[in-house]
């Protein structure tokens, strides 16, 4: 499968790393009282059916997101 990279052109899928749902918001606080928010962020994820935005890193090329 080929994926278009805006910097490198069309490249093979093996050059990319897929890092999951891009709609999840990272907690802003590192205060110990927000540990439940962090637990939800790290471990509890939805498994949506259909299209969704996803983080993609061109790890084998220009290294852009």
C-alpha cells in the first residue's frame, strides 16, 4: 500500500508508524490529584468503527507528523 507524504511524495506504508486516535486530549496537569485523568488517557480508549483521525509519523522518511 502506498501513502502520500506531503514532503516526500508517495511512499510505501512500511515507512510510517501509526500512533492511534488523534482526537484524545492529553491531560494538562501533572498534579497527583489528576492521576485518574492520566489513567483514562493512557489505558481507556474507544475503538471507533469507521473513519477517524489518527496520528501518523513518517518514521522511515522525513520524520514529520
